[in-house]
C-alpha cells in the first residue's frame, strides 16, 4: 500500500487510531509491545504498512512519562459514540467538556487476577498502547447503545454479587474465584461506583438501566470465560434496591464481621467511605453539619451499611449473609451453592490455595488477626461500635441463623 502524501501529523495518527480500533489483530500486536521506543517504532511501521505516514516524534511525545497521572484528564486520541471491542474495558467516568464520558482501555485477553480492579487498571494503563490509544465516549451514548449487539447480547450475566461491610473477607472470596481460569472477577471497579453515584436520585428503573450497562461492559465474553462475579465497594450496599431491580434473578451475598474488629482495621488505615471530606456524609444518612470525630463517624457509616442490608435481605431469598468467622469454609459450603456454582476437585484446590495468602497482598502469608484486633480496641471504640452497630449486627446474626 502506498504511503499517504498527507502531512504526517496528528490527523494521520487519528486516522490510524480508527483502524486500530477495528482491527483486533493489529491492536493485540501493538498492545503486546511493552517497551516505549519499540512500541513507537512498531506503531510507525504498522501505520506505514496501511498507508499512513506517522511522525515518530509525535508518537514518542504521546508516550512520555506521566508520574502524576494528569494525562487521564486530557482528551484522548480516540473518541466515538459506540462501544469498542470486548478487549476494551471501562477505566473511568470523567467530567468531559460535553458532559460525563466513559474512558476505555485495552486489556486484551489478560485475566484480571489482581486483588482490585484499580490494580489491573494501573497495569493496563502503563502499557504504551493505552497511553496512545485510550478511547472515550459520552456517557449518554454508552447507556443508549448498551443494548445494541454485540454488547449486552454477548455479555455474561453475573453469577453473583459480593457486598461487604469492609475489612471482612470479601477480597479473599473474590480472589478465590479469580483463581479459576474460566471466571471473570471484577473487584470494586471505580466506573461502577461513578455510575451509581450519578444515578442517585434518578427513577429506580433509570438507575437500574445504567447499572446493567456498566456491569455488562465488564461481562462481555472473553476467551475461555464462563462465569462472572462482581465484588462491590462497601457503600454499594446502600444501592441494593437498584441491584435488585437491575438483576432480579442474580444471587448476592453480604460479608460482615464483629464491628469492633472492623473499626480497629479502619483506625489503622481508613477507607475513603470513612472520610467525610471525600464521600458525602448524606450518602450514609449523616447530617453534613454534624461534627463527629473519625471513629464516631466511621461507626455511623458501618451502621448505615448494615441497616441497608438488613432491610434488603429480610424478604429477598437471593441474599446470603456470611460472617467473617466462618471463612473460608463458608465459601465452599454456602456461597458456591447459593451462586449455583459447581466445581471439580481441581478448582476447589485452587481456591483453597488462595486462602493461605494475604488477600490484599498475595505475596504475604495470611495471618489471623481477630484476637489482635480485639486486644487493640479501646474502650471508647468498643462503646461506639456498640452504640451505632451493635443492634444491627445482632440483626444480621439473627437473619443469618434463621436462614441456615
């Protein structure tokens, strides 16, 4: 193919990017190159083979280091109105010039085995390919085009949702499922949270449609995948009515733990839901004008999460409650049957091996810490746990006992 005589500038790069988006073989070849200069050279060569003349300096400039991650706020090279191929996954929902937009990155066929989707996302975004070929589409188009084949029609339906109180074994369960090669496990993907937040206050069915779309974007069939598990952030329990409306047939579970132990863990390292400066207090039914120290505020947040689950699970047989103290055995004896999943001995052995390592830091060996946390709890912390979480924790225990 003759090389185009057009100027070798940004237009040529944008035109070549459109080809990359539709040519899955070309995208896979370029995404496999991890070294920056080699990737730039391969991009220029593949472009020339297809009639595009690229300036290597423009390609290299787009790949310059971005230690602060500021590039993710800039308009990407590729923008469109339709979902990209299944090898791409949403990585963020941003406030773009024309309204909220969805950014996608290329993940290829690589399995998501990290403890959290953000870890998988950082690994993907470090690829030179995603520095150059990130894709953006308006959120409105993302939602309106969600049901167009091959989007929802080719997505795996979720086999189960994992909700949790925080710091109570849900990451372990997700990692146990991620050990199975035919499972897709999405763990706390930020775009799911953003879509739920943007849908707050919308009619229930509107919010449910948005949730179905973002979940489907992660469930599109990948090579060898047969099952799909979604683990949510702890505060997503407050959106359980939306999940119940969006996925009326999908079973779900809620992991919980002695609130004293959860609060000690949060004292050591607080999650963002425990910081009113980051997440709105009103989300948890806490008056923003009220002044609470962080321990008191955290206890109120835990109470709000647990109360939402008690209300949602009371009349919903799809909900399964699991106490941290029953792990990991309850994953095998209760969660697998609840999610209607059958495993052979090899798969069970793979899941069991995961229980020997720290779920959040797999390089470390798991060490039981309940006794240590109980010893570390101060009298004031215990009182706060009792005041704001004690009663609802006992309700969870009662509902769990009644269901067994």
